[in-house]
């Protein structure tokens, strides 16, 4: 299953982070390099890479990393 815009994202502890709002593609390979989740309650954004994805289901994306360990802007 592919990660698409609007897909809900949770960290490894089950904490809801938000929905995928932007997908950064590699211009050379055409593959996704990073995904951005805008966190409205925190007024910031979180980025994760395909390597940080534990599983993708119909319900959403679960990461293999906790929010505290992630890149935030």
C-alpha cells in the first residue's frame, strides 16, 4: 500500500501525529524521499522518511520512531 495525501500518521507509541500533507519526491528516481505531517495543535510540522515507516494499512501509517525522536520545524 502506498502512502497518500491525507493518510493519518501515528508514532510507534500510537500517538496521533496528523495527516500526510506533503510528499517530497526524489527528482532522479521519482520515489518519495520524505513525508510532511502538519500538526495543527502544535502549530508545526513533522517530517519522516520511508525508512521510519513500520507499517502502512488502510487505517493509516504507523512509524517505527517516537515523536520525541523526530525532525520538527
